[in-house]
C-alpha cells in the first residue's frame, strides 16, 4: 500500500472532500494537521514547491497537489494505479 500524506486544517471543505475521496478508495491516509502559520504548513509549502493552500497531497513522496488536482487525477484514471502500488525506491 502506498504512503499517502495529506496536509489539512480544521473546517476546510477541500480537505474534507479530498479525505472523503481517499476514504472511498479504501486507502489509509496520514493526515497532518497544518493550520496557517504552523511548522507543518511551512513543511507543506516547502514540499509542494511553494503552494500555500491546503490540502496538499503526497503519494509515496510524489506531490499530487490539492483537492482539485486529486479529483482531476481520479477522473482521468490516474489515481487508482498510484493507489495500487507500494512504496518505491525513488520515494
């Protein structure tokens, strides 16, 4: 099973939507609480190449993007193959 990390903050509807989609896929997720101004939010920004919003989603260390990116990836058929793989040496 791949390592899925998602940086979130309370009351974020996009975070809730992304978590819901991943839950529907039946995968376990590491949720990282990253409210504005926190060290976790800074880490999310650094890992995502400067994105300041949440959620920021990573699968096996690969930056997927935010909620809209995750949904678009799923609609294009690219999410399920990522979820079916395990951690790789590149991750």
